[in-house]
C-alpha cells in the first residue's frame, strides 16, 4: 500500500463528522467569543478534558429558546445543561 492510499486519522475524523453532524457556522462580532466562553464556563459547559465547549453552550441556548423536542410525550428540561445536550 502506497502512502497515497493510506487514510490519515484526521481524514477519518472528518469523514465521520460529515456523516454524523450538520455543520452550522455562527459569525459574531469581535469580542463575543470571549464573552460566550466565559458564560459557557459559568454554566458548566466543560469537557472531561477541562476545555470549555462554546459549541455545546450555543446549542443549549438555541434549544432553550426554541424548545427541546418531546421524548415520549415529556418535554425535556433545557435548564439541565449537563444532561440535555450531548
């Protein structure tokens, strides 16, 4: 097998992400990222590795605003940040 035929780790990850997720790009004015990061940290959006997940925080905010879908007739609680968004 030549080097050309080998699939790199990042190529595998990118392929998986393309199959599994929809990509939504959010553009914000300069300075908002640090404000959003601080707010995400305050609300506990931190990964197992200790990194702040602004993406999870933004998804949580959207779900909180538009309402989580119901699961078996029960409205999911958008205020439970740790358990609602994977």
